[in-house]
């Protein structure tokens, strides 16, 4: 079919949420002419759910986005009202940063960044059709019947695809926050041969700040110690005038109200058909599932510096409005709460992720990528990470360059995408530290050391940023070498000071690096003994030094595991393999292999329902096939 295109682009991104913004910024910064099309410009980078960025594992993803050249970290650093490092009492593998955002300012600031970006056109338009010829994307058609050409298309429609809001008995067509739903495009994706699932997520009510009795709640202030998400942000710019959150709890009365109204809850009455996120359940789901729990935590999170709206974190619900009011007023501190927005559930279509490659390109249509909630994930950070990878790979495809696949040992983003495409889970994937077997390598403090070089190679990290990174890398390496060469000798003056710190005196000389392996011996304490570095080091380099030195043995073990796994990852599986030709593998494994079509032996080993015996048989089969080819030649 011959199309009459009104405009021509390299890449078109459909939807301007957290995934769409990262995808379009990445593609345009890599030199591709890009169009970002969205139903409503006011919804760009909007936060339809909680007003925060980061948290356990998710905070590490934001640092990784920043290290690769993405925007989320920079944007939250411009717009936060509170910053807090979580899990400081635990090991470095689970520490993560979390920021409360000024919701309106976050979206506004990101919109300005997008508007100013070269090679990027921002357009309010509804995309109704992805144009495909010979199994390959050629462009899109809008609701106003305009056609735009593209070599790659990235779909990041979030919860808008055939979105339906559910509140008590009420159910109506809508995207998030009462925006327009995208129904025609949802039909089109089905028609293109993609397997579509139905998912559900939800959001809590918002209450008026002045109606809350804060005296009955516990204050949750931000950190005094400076921290930022972006490696480019400076400690001296840290905001000290922060807005606190507040902690309260549900109680037996709250639970009674929910139990008495379960027959009116869409979750249990049959109105909700979609699967909900396992790690982000509704309050009614929590009450039923954990019936023995007397109370559940609720965080009262301000939605911005200049708004009265407060987000009741932990109270996600689709109960009828009158029940929500009673429920809120049963909670300590919320006895007189004025509800400004009701909580609701939203159901939407997703592209089942087993149809995706690790690049996030669909296996069915060349040049078509999907990212974010469109893939059945939840969370702004997960969306942004996927959007960034999809945008990068869309650009690399257009430029005819090798694709980018982040391995599980490279990044949390790699773990997230690998789990997504191999497990094809029936529940929305939720990023957790426990999902990453190499989590001691994938820390928040070393994200730039892991990924900035990659970002620079693909053309996403600019020269200025790269120069700053190289300087920091050199400072780290030089100081590590210095600490490993300078010795503390067992002389009386040194031993006296060591005893004052509560340690036994030295009997033998030891390096400053060995000294730092002791508990309580920080970099500051060590340099007090051996002197400072030749040039002042920033807090990020110091944190990295402390972690790398104190956990050196454990990190080495993790790297050894990575090396062992590398062989499995490098062993590629032919794209058109006949799975029925392999004898002796289990029926479930065969079914899963046919469905997912893993590209490497490592990927095959991580598919749920596949046993080590199946992998051994597959390995023998591939080796036999390889030998057979050699003999033919």
C-alpha cells in the first residue's frame, strides 16, 4: 500500500509518560529525528499515582538511567521536596535513595526539557494505527487521519490502552486521572497479531492537608545529609527546606469497615477482570490476604509544596466513595479528613511480554518497540528504565548499529527486562532487590562506573558529562592505589590512637586499605592517619571507595559468579530452532521454549518451569548441531 505521509521521522514515540519521555529524549539525543505524540500535553511525565521517585531497588534504577544519559534523575533533583536514603542500617546492596516530588513541578520541568530538546518534536495527537508493511513498521496514523512515516515506533501508552476506571459500581472508559483512553490503537495492536492481556492497577484517595490532625501521626523528615539522584548534581545545591511526610496506621475498625463492604468491592464482586500488581495491592486485598495483621502502615505524602493535596500511601482502593470516606475517618489523624479525590482502580490492555526481545523490540513486527506499563510492569522508575532502553535500541536500529542488551550483571534495568521477557509473568513485574542475584555489584553508588562508558559509546552521554566521569573514575582508581600502598606501622603513637578508637594495637604493619576493612573505620578516619588525597574528593567517590574496600571479598565472589554465567550468556540459540526436534526435554519446558523463543542458553535457564536437566539436554543438542555443521563444511 502506498501511503501519503504528511511528515517524516526516524522514530515516533506514542505516549509521553515516564517511558515515552525517556525514549524520545534518548533517540533525539542520539541524533534521530523523533516525534513524541501524546493525547494530552498537560499529562507529560505526569504522576498519576504516588508523588515520589526511587525507593528500594527503584532508586538504583534511577541512578542507572542517569548514568546512561537519561533524564529522570536530573529532573527529580530539580523538583524534590524531600530526599531520604533508605535502609542505611543495612548493607550497601539494599541501600537506595527516595525522593518526594513536587508533582506539578516535576511534570512542568520535564515538559520544558522535552520542548527545548533538538531533533525532538512534541505533538498533541492521538495515534490510532501503527502502519506495517511486510512485517515491518513504516509509520503511524492519527485520529485526524494524518500519516507520519517512521523507521521505528515505540509504544509507551501506560494505562491508557482501552483504559477503564472502576470505582464501586461505576465503570467508565478513561486513561489515568480521567484522561482519554486509547481504544482504536488497542484494537489495532490486536489486529497486528500481538497477544494482548488485561491488567489492573489502582491509586489511593487524596485528602486535604488542613483537615489532617498531624499530632496523632508520626513525622517522617528528610535527610540532613546531602544526596542526589544524578551524578551531575552537586551536594552544595541540596535543599534543606524540606517538606516532611507523616506515618499512621489502619486499625481493627478500618478492617471491619472493609470486611463489611467486600460485596461492594470491585476486586471481589467480579467487576475487575485484570490481574493486579502483587507488590502494590489494594487495601481491601491486603485485609483479605493478611487477615491476621492488626494494622497496616500508611504514609501521608504531600503532593507538592504549593498544594493541599496529600497522598495516602498504602490505601490504594476501588471501594465505593461513601466507604472510602468512612475508611479514611477510621484512621488516626484522619478523623476529620476531607477527601479531595477518591481512590480508583484502572484496567488496561498490555502487550504480553513474552513477545519481546531483550531490546524491547517485538518479535512479531520489526521496528516496533514497547515499554513501561504497556508491558505489564508498574512503577515510574521501571517505565523510565524500559523507555530508555527501547529508545536507545530504536535509535541504534535506525542507525544500523549493534543493539544494546544490558545483562543481569550490568544493571538492575537488565534484571528487570530479563525477568520480563523470560518469565512472561501473569502478574505485573515489580522490581525488588531480591530479584537480583548480583545485587552487591549493582549498587546505587557505582551506577556511573558500570554504565556511563556504555552511554558514551552509544552517543547518549555528551563530552562534558564524560569528562567529569573520567575525572571521578581516575580519582577513585588513584586513591584506591594510594590507600593500598601507604602503611600504618605499629609505632606507639599510631597504636595509642588506634586504641582510643576501641581497637587492639597493631602488631604488624598494614596498609590503609586493610585498615579500612575494619568496622567503624571510615575513609575520614583512615585519611586522618595517612593523610588526604592529592586533590579533594567528592562524597560520591568517597562512598564508592568505602564500599569497594569494605566488601572487596564479597564483590570478588560475585564477579566470579558473573564470569561463570558468561559462557551461558554467550551461547546463542538459533532463531528458527525446531523445539520438537529435541528429545527428552520436559513437556512444560518445550511449551515455554516455543512460547518465549529464548535467544541464549542463559536466558533459557531463567524461564520458569525449565529445569537444569532441560538446559543440559539443550546444551548437548546445540553442541551436536554445531559439530554436525562443522562436519558438513
